């Protein structure tokens, strides 16, 4: 096999559709999550989307699962924006050393992260404030400059979010199309049944009309 | 200047002299070095068991055999793209911290020692320093891990666009 798929589908061909839908669950409902993400939250999002559909077919379930994944990606990409800015802030601070020397980027990054979320110890806070003084910047100045530096990457993240929105639109149209198709088939079945019953009644009547 | 700093510069300098792998296995391995996500290779969905299972499942929803084949291939192709998307997002190109943080000017004595222990031409040292400076500038431009993963994932946008368009078309025309 030339490609690598990270899910497995265990479907018995002879199963009824309902059972097959259930057997698709490992493929549909085993998301690839990041270490700090909650699978329960992912599943609850999926269930709430599925609850909006009236008796979804396995294909509809598969598409809704992709849609839920897109929503999850939007969350991830949105959460990336602030760390992107912090990364740029740390980069600017690490270059603030005198005589062309640079501070250790990783240490600055860690100390700044603690400083910004208020968990920095006294030494870290003093160090960050010293570097800010050395570079003649306030925290808000630094943020503005960092935004300018990180603008290219923030734009990329916005593009990624936009792509997920477009994908969701495609998936919604596909789900609507499946729903419409199933309704159409149901309606045609009903019309066919009505025609058949009419025909059979006519048949009975015509048999009754026959002269003995 | 630390020994590590000297060692790292020496290793990088020696690596520049490399003429590449010589054995067949080495060449085969290095031929995959530039492979990023494998999304440009043609997938063989039809021979997979997942494909057959999906076709069999979709056919019961009233789609024609052709439409089922298209939808199943579209769905597997979309999953392939999204798996690559996840892998790229979770495993971006690592930051070369040494190259990013090294002070090229301070490293000039090491460059002269490496280029010719008996005393090298100043021009050679300048060229070597310029080369390292340009590599460093490229490395810094790529930014930190989050910038890298955004940039790497951004490259997969067109694959996702094509993947979802194919799937959506297959479902709506089916």
C-alpha cells in the first residue's frame, strides 16, 4: 500500500447498515489529539453535531466527523496566535544584549512566558525587566514590535483558519446533498407504494367487474 | 568559547566536504531526505481493504457503483491529507539552536584554524563566515517552533483544498 492511513476499518460486508455504522466508529471517532487535549470534549462536540441530524447514514456520520475535526483545527490554530506573538517577543528580547551579544533564546523565552502569565519568580521578573530597560522598551512597545515581526506567521495562521471554514462549507453542502438524496429516495418509495396499492385495488375491482 | 562550540563548528565544516552516500542502501535512504509528506505520490486506494469496505457501505445508501468508488476514494484521499496535516503540525522542522545562537564574528579564529592549520587566506575565512552568516539568517527567519509549524502546515493548504473539493464533488454528483 503506497499510503499510510492511521485508522482501521473493521467492517463485515454482510452486516446491516446500522451495524456497519457502529463498526465504523473506531475510524470515525478515534481522533488524533494533541497531548493536552480532551478526547471527551472532542466526542461531545461530535455527538452534538450528530444529534442535529435525523437518523444519519454512515456516510453522513463520516462527513460530520470530518467537520468536527475542522472545528477542532480552528481552535488549535486560533490558540497558536498568542504563543506566536510571545515567540517573537522573546526573539526581540534575546537580541537586546549589548555589543552584539545575544541572550540564550530558550531561557529568555521561558522567563518571558512566566513573566507574562504572572508565575515568574523574583529573579526571572527582575531579569526580564532589566532586559526591557536595556533595550529601552516597555512591555507594550515590545508587543507592538513583536506583532510586526510575527505578522507573516499570524497571516499564515489566519489562512489556515480560513481554509478550515471553506472545508466546513464543502462538508455541509455534501451532508445536505446526502440528506436530500435520502429524503428523495424515501418519497419515491412512498409514491411507488401508493401507486402499487392503487394498482392492486384497481386489479381487485376489475376482477370483481368481470361477468361470471 | 566552549569546546562544544568548537566541536559543532568543526563537525559542520567537515560535513561541507562530504560527497554524499556511496553504498546503494545509503543512496536509497538519502533519496528520501527531501520527502516531506508524500502527498504528491499517487495513492493506490483501490487495492486497500478500507476502500472496499467503504464502497460496500456507501452502495447501500443508494449511490451508483461509480459514485461509490469516487466517494470512497475521495474520503480516503481526504483522510490521507488530514493525517499528513496532523503529522506536519505535530512534527515541524526542529530549530537548529546552535546555528541560530552562534556568534559568527567570534568564531572567525576557529574558521581560520579549520580551513588551514598553517594559516589560511583571509578571503577563505571571510567566505566561510559569510556562508555561516547566511545560514544563520535563514535559520532565524524561520522563527521558533510555533512559527515553523504554522509555516509547514500552511504548505498543505492546497492539498486540503483539492482533497475536500474532490470528496464534495463525488458526494454531490453521486
